[in-house]
C-alpha cells in the first residue's frame, strides 16, 4: 500500500477547529488528525488565535497543542487574549487574561503561573 501524505485544506482558524472537532468525534485516522492539528497551530499563529487553541487543548487535555499554542504567544497575546464568539465563531471577542486562565484545567493554571511569577 503506497504511503499517503495528508494535507489539511486551507481554511481559517475557526473552520480548521471545526474540522478537527469532527475528526475527534468520528475517530479519524491519526495521520489525518495530525495534519489538521498542524494546520490549527499554523492558523492560530497567523490569526492571533493562540489562546483559542490553548483553551481548546485544555478542554481535551491535549498537552501537545497546549505547548505549541503557548510557544507562539507573546506578552501581548498572553495578557489580551481573543476567543471566537460562541454564537458567531466568525466574530472574535476580547477577554481578560483571567477569563482564559479559568477555562484551563487547574494543574495547567499552576504550571503556567509558576514561571510567570518567579
């Protein structure tokens, strides 16, 4: 059987996130899911959606996505996060840093906080 290279379609962040949700629900092939996760991180970096990918990862305990999202953040993104609007994902809402932190698992909050206050 020939080896296949899977490439995620060129979508915006919220659509890639929806596609990844579908892959998770339908238990899609790991190679395809990895390609879509890679596209998610790429789009998060380009569209300033690192906090959205971090909270998504927190809801699913996906440490890999969380680490990549954190590695793309600068202080501005960290302190002034944006998340897709729940009613209209094409719209983005500004949040306070605390709002995003409370969406993460408790252990993740401590892990993120420790180096920032030392």
